[in-house]
C-alpha cells in the first residue's frame, strides 16, 4: 500500500456515484486514510466541490467536480491494516451469496459492521480489502456488533438506492432468532413501544421505551420452549437502534447475555450451555433483487455456540 497520494486529484462524479455523502465517498477514494483525517481535511476546506467548501454530510450530485488534496498516511496505519489480514481473509468463509449487485454475509458475533469508536476494523473495511477491485461497496443496513447473521452489502449505487427504498417502504422482511428469559406468552404477538435513544457521557448508546421516542414495532412468534427460556422469532417492522433487544426487555423477556438490557440471573441459569454471547441472530432476509426484481430469501445458519446452547437446552428438557 502506498503511504501517500502525492498530487491533487479532481474527480468528476458519475451518475453511479451521485447521492452519497462526501465523507463516505472520500473513504472509498482514500483507502487506508483514517476517518478522523478525512473529517479534518473536509472541515479545513481542503476538500472542495465545484471549488466551494462543503460539510461532511454534503450529498454529491452527478457532474460535481471534487477536489481531493494529497494525503499522507502514517506508516503505522499500514501496519494496522496488515495486522488485520487474517480477519479479512476469514470473511470470505462467511459470504452466503454474491453477484454483480449484492454481497450477503453471515456476520459473526463480536465483529462491528464498520470501524470507528476506537475500532480500526469492521466488516465493510474488511470486505473492501477483500475485494480491492470493487468500485463500490456499501452497507445496506446494520447489525449490532454482538448480533450475528444476514448482512446485506450493495455493490452498485443503483442497488443501494433500490434496497434503501424497500427498507423505507417496509418491503424487506427480516427475521431474527432470540433466546429470551422465561415463558413468552403466545398471545403476545406484537410489541409496539416508542423508542428514544440516549447517548451517555461515556459515548455509549442506551435506548429506552419513552412516549417521546420514535414509533417502533416488532412481531414475535414462539419457536421453541425450554424450562427457563423461550426461543422466539422476532421480525422488526421498523428499524430502530437496539429495537428487538429493548422490545424483548419491555415485554418482560430480556435476551440471553445482553450486556445492556439483559438479566444476569438468567445468564447464570444458562451457564451450563456454553453460551457466552448475545443470543440474537439475523436468521433470514427476504427482498426483491435490485436488478431482476425476483424475490430473494437468504438464510444464515446459527454459529456453533448458538447451536450447542440449543442442544444443551433440549437435552435438559427431555425426561431422564
């Protein structure tokens, strides 16, 4: 990897590049440059669009002329990327589906979808390193760091627009599996509770049910019952931060090993199952293919730890 871009670049924005924020565009043009540096050169006016200063949230239009200044990347940044090569290579094994428009991943638990907040590595940075020739790779939606399962990535700007429109019109069906405390009542099929996001002084995000929050809805269905827990299918109608986790807690059934909204006593009851991570998995996703219009349904298998946990719970449930 080169450690600097020696000359000013002037880039004309194509129709395929239009519609994205300037900061996201610069991250694809200045690979390896820290996000903090990109924001700094935008704030200082070193990046110009049509010879004018812009803000990081500026959305590019077709025909815009973007001035990108020469940027020197410290050698230690290259070393940081090199240290992540094994993680990048490992992502290949998690790819469920790929074509010219989409890449769909079974995201492992514990991996953030993007870097930032002290994290140098995320799924999207890893995929860009894994597919260096891909001109465009952007997340269609997000999953919490500790949530595993289906993650959709667009390989074309037109695909991203189509899939975002499906999300906006609630045309995309997402189904999660969650292991929750106690016996979920079969008559509780929908949780509608407004959610308000709070940022603590530490920078941590906590979401609470609050009448001043945004309208939020999750549908629940019992999949399997155990002595002290229930496996439920959760299908969010809206897409709020931590929505399933907070709605499960609000219903009186927090999710196993949820470090923000969970119940430690419940987690202790699961000690013999080998579970050490949040039991929330994006199991399936249904949407219209942005090119063919055909209905696509992708399923992501549970990881070894979640499968083992369920096996142990079933074993305990059987009469001796």
